[in-house]
C-alpha cells in the first residue's frame, strides 16, 4: 500500500510542476474537438451539395448513396461540437484559472 501511495505522490508532484503546461495542452485539445466537428460538418454538407443537390436527375438510388456517405460526417461533426461544449463546461474552472494566470 505504501508503495502505491509513494507512486501517486510522485505523479501528483510532477502534475503540480507541469500544471500550467498541462492545463494549456488540455484546453487546446478541447478546442481541437470543436475544430474537427466544424470540419466534419463542412465535409458532410459539401458532400450533400456536390453529390445530391447537383445530381438530382440521377435518381433516388444516387441520392440515397449521397446521403449515406454524408450522414456519418454530419453525425460525427454534431457529436464533436456537443462534446466540445460538454468538455468546456466540465473544465470551465480551468479556463477561468488560465485567464487569471495570463492576466496577472
């Protein structure tokens, strides 16, 4: 038991030393979730436009394929954007602490 406690103490000491960089990296990672969500939405809607909207004369099978190809990108884009807001809410105190550290 004491060995585990010593290991955890060492881990937490390193986290305290690297807290500013760790916070910065975590918050940047959260922002990447938003960026990837927006990119996936754009890809999904561009697929709908180029595959479906511009080729309506090709028939319902072609439209179904276009929607089937576009749907995962749109779904994942919306999921990533929701995940961004969930993470942002969860780590809102870190955002506030980072702003305080940056300003003072």
